[in-house]
C-alpha cells in the first residue's frame, strides 16, 4: 500500500473532493487544513491579497491510501481533471508499513 499525499490550495477543496469521489481506485481520503509558509509564496500568482497580508497560504493536505499499482493511475487522472490542481498542488508518495482498524 502507498499513501498519496497532496498539498493543494484550499480554495479547490470541493472540486478536488468531487474528483476524488469519481475515481474508482480511491475508496477513501482525508482532508487536513494546513498553512504554507514559503519565500516562494510571493511569486505565487494564485496568492490572494488576504494571503499576502496574513503571511501564509491556506492549503489542504489530502491523504489517499492506494494499492501500489493504482498510484500512477490516480496521479494521471488528477493531472487531467478539471479541478484546479494544475500548478496549484504538489504531491508525495509514501510507503505504508501497516494499516488496520482499532
């Protein structure tokens, strides 16, 4: 199993959720509100005046648990989806050593 971690602008959360729900390899995902602090933020064309004033960019972290062979399929689907991710998100893929319910 792999954990696909997306960090995206918070303003695309609803469209992103709709897109993820439409992908058959995605059975579950979670959103966590996060703040992006970076010197690069001043060059971000999507940065609002509010974000410039408060000094950080509101983002959402998305964790998606996937079978190893579905990661590339989901990434490709997200690249081609019209949900606002283009140029406004980054991702990481991490191995999952264990999973289960408590």
